[in-house]
């Protein structure tokens, strides 16, 4: 003890770090668990029914599981004080003291629940692993975590300050059984004052359609809708229609990666068609066009002289009508939109929109018509300082990691809570810059 006549040690209480809770004993039990015996410093209490000051009526033991300490499962033996009301007419004869260390009729302390919930947000872990560290069953751990997770994810302040929205879809349950396999995720892509985007998941809803996205937007408060200035999307007309109807004042921006990928697909389609036209079969490993199928997807600025020579040689040998060469040049021109300065990039984009649809190569002409259908969304890239859906794709990777760690999910509500905890934007993915 700290001094003569003191019941508690102030240093030990400081290590335990629970206000108005004092440590009486610490031991290691036969299961190698850390067992801490505590009691509160409460000396008086009023009856919750009548308000009359109560008198002590002994104590009872309550065993709780606390956050792990020193790599051990930690048990809390709380000697709960029992109070007796002195009012003879009061229906409440005795009652137990309460403390913030744990809610009534729970197995885990509030600190343990907060520790486990934060672990799902910051660390790549599972509920099973957390339950093992806490020394409880999976269901006991998840029932407590679920309550805390719902409280964190339902905070209305999460939707404040959103200026840029991203939307994407993924398959949350890879099974052929059921119709709710696809999920639409809505991501905050707003930038800070330094121009950096810190993507965070706002919500996930079952389904992949414009109506699903539109219904989610309709359910949000007006102040949220009014604050959204840009909305990034993939080339999916359903999401575009939802943005047009649900975010009338926002600027829709087509994601740059998906625009370039359309060009990659065209090069592959032309290469495969020419292969069939010239040799009457699909490509083999020694065929000229098949040997450069990977190099044709690269940017010309990334190719070495040897690789460029290989492309030229193979195109001369396997592309008699120069169709693959023209498609590849169009692809490189499409890529250059996003590598040039904004003013130059807009000029290149406008030139592509005006010319690709007139190309005699059918695949390139089809690409031109597709790009013209998304003209406003493509050019909006230059009006919004390069808004893209890249942050949404990053959130998708985090979601996939959560699903792999859990070996899949069966309940969508549990899945939604898990991914919203993991992708809430609080995880420090990058170290802050250091200044000399």
C-alpha cells in the first residue's frame, strides 16, 4: 500500500486506469490467466426508487473479462457493493452499485468491448482471434462488439463534410445460390486542404443497380445531398442515372482508369480478330501477335528500346492491314489524356471524341461511340482537378481482405458492420510527412 492505513495503492490504481475503481489483489490462476480483484470507492448511494440514502448490505462477486494485459487473458473480479434501502414502504429492498467499468448483465468490460471493436477497425484480425484473446466464446464477443459497432457506424456526423462521392460494386457472397450476391458501396472521396483524398466507406447496400444507389441517396438528409459537389463513377449507366436524379447539383466524373481500360479491351479485341482472320485460329505462343499481347497493354513511355523493337517486328509479321497497330496507337492516345497537363489533356480528349467514332476499324469506332455517350463525364475530369474512383477501388481491396480473413460471411448485416469498421478511414495507411 502507498502509506500506513491506506486500503489501496495509488500506483496500482493508476496502472489499472479505471476511475474510482481500486485494485485489491492481482494473481495468476491455474489457467495462466491474469486475475485482478477490484472494488469501487463508492461510500454512499441513494435508492433509485425513492431517493432515500441506502446503507451497505455486503458485497457479491461479479467476474468480468477485461482487455488482455501482458499477453494474458485478463479476468476482473469485481466485489460489487449491495445497498439496502432504509425506507420500509419502498418496493426496492436491495440494489447493486453500478459503474462504467461494465454494463449490467454483461460478461465483457466496456474497455474490452472498445478494445475489440477498435481492433477490427485498425488491425487485420477476426472476431475469433479477439474472442480467444478475451477468453470468451465467439458469440459472446460478437454480441458485445455488434452493439458498439452499430453505435459507431450510426453516428450521423459520419456524413458531414462529404463533397465527393464514389460508388462501386462487388460480390460479397461468391455463391450461385441467392439473388443478393452483389453489393453497392458508397465512399467518401473528399479531399483535405492539401488536396489529398482520404477515402472512407459511408455505407453498403444490397444490390447492384441505379435504383439501389438512388434509393440510398433519397434516404439521406438534404444537407448531405446539398453538400456533395462531385460524384465519381464507373461507366455504368444505372449509377449515372442515379447521380443525375439524386444529386442534381453534383458533377459526375467518369473514372480515368475505366476509360483507359476500355482502350485496353479494344486492343485485345482487335488483336484476337486479326489473329483469327490471318491464321484461322486463336493465338499460340510462337505467333507474332500472341507474343506481344502483354506489351500492347503497356504505356509506350514505359517500354524499353528492345520491347519497342519487338512490337514493331511482330506487328510487321502478323498485322498485314495495320489494324492492331492503329488500335494500339488509339489506345496510347487515350492514355495520354491523363498524362498531359489539364489544358493539353482536354484538347486530346476533345480530339478523340471527335475522331474515334469515324475510324474504319469497327472496334475503335465502337469505342468512339461509347466515349461520346460519356462525353460530359469524361471532360468533367478536367473541371474537378482530376476526381477519380481510385479511392473507391482502394476501399474495395480492404473489403476483400476482411472477407478473406473471415473466410466468407453468411449474414449481410454482420458483413456490413465488419467492412464499415475496417474501412472507416481511421486506419493510418500512410505515415505523416516529416519536415526537416
